[in-house]
């Protein structure tokens, strides 16, 4: 990938965690009325209640040593949960802040107990009850109770990020009959994912969090119940995490083999070249490479040659998702899908991939590419067409038939056929070239806009796109802003066009509302960059969340994919088939990685360890 990811926090809350040792029901009874050790979005959890450890962790991994990581960008807050924290330290989620349950990343969407030792729901998922582990503690020694869970729920529902507010507002009522039990009434929500989303909620200490000041940023040291505490902060520059020797859940089965470093130091670099040089010099222990040219020719330096570091690449089964330039449809030039489609034609991927990226990338064709959820190349099934029949114009026929894919140039960099195709669409939308500029035929106003970027890699891509647009008389100005300004403008939708990443999981769900739902289009800090407003999209997201069977779920996701592609909200860019990375040979990792994890090893290499001297 090229861009810093735009994160959907809810799925990230369980980057790693613990499964309850006290399992009260076998894995066989789906959605029973009794408490269970785990829950799957569809079907049954793969692991039995007495599993010893997750299959992608080494339960015998040694503890100790330090891990040194680098991140591009900066940060202005240690609170990753409120609207003003666009540049908060994301490594705190999972390490400092725990959620009620944790994901098994070998399955599309299955959760095991963590703070909650069990979950209980009915067949229709109209209610959910969590029973808390009596051993759960915050790092200051205070017991974690249902009061803390209720406090966090109320706080995030009222003052949290849009994805919290959107999901938690569906809850009808909450009860805490005792210190270890919390029950949510979900009747009327018609959302089968909601119990899992509530299970992924982080739990904050009611006695340490100021609800009045919660929406403010700042560098107050947070208190959580996770395996690490924040040891020190250099604002905007570095954060140091220390492993908590009294971590209450260290012996739970799915914590075995996790959180092996005594210390994790995370340094922030504004310049990507400086970040690369820091790894090259041995200052950092791990690096995920996103530059294909550097991957091909930049890893022949002394540390690699003498065995102090090595490179590797691994493919995953997770959908590849979408990265691209988002058109802000809240602004006039981009409200016509013909304009958006025409402008997207002028991004010349074939030339770029051959001349700048060494042919290492693949063009992204779907919001769930390289998975069973992708619609491209697959004719719509009768079930999909039945879903889409409610909105006859929501999906184009070529997309329904599986014939569409992003237009491909001849790779010469001078493909006039693509420009001619774009001009035909632009003429239909009311534009024509006059005096070498593309103008609105009715008003004579030139079509011009700004592409906002935050680093040189984004700038290079945006400049390439702008050069293609110039061939048809469109003026696209590329502007680079710093990370903090970039995030603030993104949150307020103060841009014409900007890059973004829409990561995909094997079980998309509630996050689609904050990416594409009509309500999120006007909700500050939502991930609906494009400002999409469509009753078809809204209803298909509801269909995804209401699906009981995996096949119905896949049908609804593919239908959503077709509608999103038909809207041309994004200029699709590209993806790598594998994750590229380099690391110090003083580190070790398990023999296999999680099937659906993306990135493969989490933000802080949760299953890795440092070798003994």
C-alpha cells in the first residue's frame, strides 16, 4: 500500500486478546439461550471451548527484550476514541485498551471471551448479555466491573467517533443487574452483527476518565486493562509501552504466545525516506514496505548482506479492499456520476505500474478484491438481481453482468482512445473543451479542483493523475499538507479529491454504514469521504447485517459492491498480492500467520518475540 490507512476502529479493538478459560457451553448450539465461550457472525466458531492457544501463536514464545518500531506521521493525542483525535496513537488499541471479546483472525469474524468470559444471545440476536471475568483488572489495580462497561458505552455513544455513535444508537436499553453482568436490548435493530460490535467495544475506567473533557485531545497517560501501560511520551515524536507484569489476562488461552516484548518503542517520522533509513541503519527492528521500487532494489544493504536483517513476503486470504482517490460529491463538479467516471478513466495505471512500480501491483477492481465477496468478473446471481430489483438504476448492466473492470490503457502514456472516451462522457454531462480548457457549456466555467495529499508518495500519484486530466483540459492542483491538517480537513470534508483506503475484512458489516451510509455523509469525521447518499446502499447494508446464512451474506455484499462500483465514487488504484516486510534477525515469529489478518502481524507484532542473546 502507498497511503497511511484510514482506520475503522471497531474491527481493530480485538487485534489480539484472550479467550475465556471458563467456558459454559459447547461450541455446537448456535445462538442458544445459554452462555457461550465464543460467537461467530455466521455458523459456528472453529475452536472448541477447551482450546489451548490460537493456531497462529507460539504458546512457548519467550518473554523479554525490546521492540523498536517506526511509523510515518505524527500524533497529537493519546485518546484514539474521540472525534478530535484524528492523529492519535493507534497502537494503544489492543495493547493498553482491551475489548470485551477478541477476534480469532483465522476465521472471517469469530470472537472469543476476553474481559467477558461468556456471551449469551437469542436466535434473533435481539439481546445480548456479557458475563465479566471476575479477575479483570485495570493496570492501576482497580477491578473492572459492569459499571465501567456501561460508562464506556454511554460515553462512546454520546461523544465517540461516528462509528461508535451509529452502532451504539441502535441499542434500545442497557441493564447491569450486578457487577459482573451487562445486558443490551437490541430489539428493533435487525442487526445480527451488533452483538459482536458491542463485544469489540473497548472498556475505559470510569474512575479515571473525565467524561466532560473526553472530547479534548492531550497527552494524559491513559489507564486500561491491557497487557501494556504507557511508560513515556515525547509528544508527536515517540511513545514507549511497557509490558505490565501484573496483566490480569496473561494466562488466558488466546493470550498464550502474545505480547512477548517487555518494551515497545514507537517512533514517528514525518519523512518516509528518514523512516526507511532508520530501519536500514538498525535503529528499527521491523518495516512493512509499501514502495515497490524500493522493494525491488532497496534491500541490498550491509544489514541484509551480513544477515542482521532479512526480507519476506506473505499472501493472505483477506479481501484486498480498495485504495483510491475519493471524489467529494458534496461539491458541484462531482455530483454527476458521468463526470466521476470520465475523470477516473484518465488515471493511467498501466503506464504507472510498468514505469514506476516495476509491474508489481495489480489494479484494484472491487471493494472486496480477490475474495468470494468481489462482484467483478462474476455475473449477478438471481438472488442478487432480486435484491437490486428494488432500485432498477442502482447498478449498471455491464457491472451486473460482470463485464466491467477499470479501463485499461495501452501503457504508452499517450493513449488518446481513453481521452476520447472520457470526453464523450463529459460532453453528455455538459462539458466541452474551449480555449484548451474543459468548461461547463452553459456557464463557461472551467472544470478545476484540488487534490489534497499528505506525503510525497501520495503527491507523486496525484501528480500523475493530474497530468492525465490535463490532456482533456481539466486543471487539477496537487496540494501537500501536513498530517494534522490533512486529518482535520478530512474530518470536516474540506477537500475536493483526496486519497483514502477502505480496508476490507472477510466479514464486512457495521463499518459500511460510516463509509457509505446516507447518515454518515454529513457526520463529521465519518469515513464517508465521498459523501455517498443512496437508498440502495443503505438497504443493502441492512441486508448484510440481517443475513443469517453465509450465502445470503455473500449475495448482499456482492450486490453492495456492484452499487458502489456503479457510483464511481472512487478512482480505483492498485494493491500488492502480498505483504512485503523486512525485519531484524534478532526477532522471531510463529511458523504461520493468521489467515485473515491485515496487516498480518498487527501494529506491534503481537505474536513475535526477541531471540535470546
